[in-house]
């Protein structure tokens, strides 16, 4: 998955200063992100928003493949 796709998927799901917003805004993959994304997907499934939930699951797979990382320089401009 491309970084720009991650940002597009996460854009409507900002969580203030939480881990989802950190990934969206800076590319940081830190503690609590996997749980936050999994909980978000479960909430979306529970509200019959299956397509969005599947996209969040794609981001979960991306996060697990990449592993933890600090903020990424130039994240907002990466393809």
C-alpha cells in the first residue's frame, strides 16, 4: 500500500492527538496504533460500514508489515 493511500483512508478518522492522527499526519507508527485501528474497524463493521472497515483492515496490515517507526520526514508529500 502506498503512503498516500494510507493518508486517504485515514483522513476521515482523525482521533485528535491519538495514534491514528499521528500516522495520518506524520507517518509515525507508535504504541496503541494497532489497537486503535482494530477498534475502529470493529466499530465500522458494527455500523454496517463494511467497505470503510475493510480499508482500515488494509491499513492494519500495512502497519504490521512496516512495524514501529518515528515520524517520517516529508510524509505528507510521499506518494
